């Protein structure tokens, strides 16, 4: 950790769900927006996924997925064991190490799956009444400057939305197969699951879902950084520069779209190559 952060770094010193609610809005991805870094079970809008080894005559193997990250070690931290977090000038975490940043992000994902902090029976994130409680709890486990509050809450928001999307997929698959909802009831309190199902089956929710799906299909120029963030990439490129200059948007774009020639991806590389 630097003893004297540079000018662009900072170091530590509702309403319930209803039928008439507007539903969820597809997240925008823009280079000039503050981009949180998350790792959830539903990050298709954030990154490309590997499907198979290019040139192989064998069928792609089904990839094993680990269960949800629990981060019990972080939840068990005392105030004295907290990890300090360094932010850039946009309030995004960049250090002290990449591992610290990833630990923070994954820890926030566990909060999004905890109904005491992030109840699921609210249509949108602004209506969730526990923002202050989330921030106070995060400060019990990490030393984060006040400037990081917006990033923390937005990251929990994105993970919360992703979790709800996963639950909806599980519900629709259960309905299609005519199976029971026991698996869902193990994850979600009964009253919250009932509210979710009631909302998913409303006309406004179905229309919003179709709209979001159409918008998602238009995204064909995705970054390939996996769970890493633009903030982390910009910081890395700056540290690699001999003069410690901020990387240009063009350089960040190129570096964030690098593809492994031994892998195939879900979207075409044509538009990306054209933009380069």
C-alpha cells in the first residue's frame, strides 16, 4: 500500500412489490460510466463465456459450476481484522491488491443473497429500505472511505438483480417440467417467493422481461475480462505505463476485448474488430 496516495486515489482514514410497478430495467454498459466489478451467477451482460475449445472435433464438455460463494471467513472478521480498500477518483476499488478487490466484490454478492439485507420482494433497488444497514455491515468487514458507498450499493444491486434472474429461471424451468418448487423454497423465504411469483406472472412484468431480452440480444461487443472491472484494468495499465499516465479509452477498449484464440465465444468478433 502506498504511504501517500496519488491525487486519483483515496485511502481509508421502500416500497414493496406491486402489480403496477415498472419492473426491472436492463443495465447499460458504457465506457464513461462508473462500472462496478461483480461476480454472480448471472453475468452474461458483463462478460463473454467460454463454450468449447476451438478446432476440437469433440463435443464441448459440460462445465462444472461451483456453488454460490459464501465468504464465511470475511463474515467472521472482527473490526481489527478489516482489510483497507484503496479507491480511484471515481470511488471504485483498485487495491491494495487485486485479491482484496475480488474478495470485496464476492463478499457483496453474498449480501445480495441474504434476505435480511436484500429482501427479494421489491421491484427495484431504490425501494429496498436496507441501504444504510448494508453499508454499515460492509464497514464492519472492510475499511472503505465514504466515497466508496455508491459503488458498494450499486454492486450489491447488480448482484441482487442477477440473483433474482437466476431464481426466475429456476422457477420457469420447474413450471415447464411440472416439478415442485422445493429447491426454490430452500433459497427464498416462502412469503418472498410468493410475492416474486405473483409479480413474474403479471402482464407488466412479462412485457418488461421480453423487452429486456430483446435489448440483451442486441449486445454483441462484450468485454472478455471475466469478473474483473474496468477500474482494475485502467489501474493496471496505468501502473504498467513508464510515465504512470492514465490509459486512453482506445487502449482500455482494446485490452478489454482480447480473445483467446483457443476459445470460442458466444458473440461475433466482427463488430469489435471493426471498432478497433
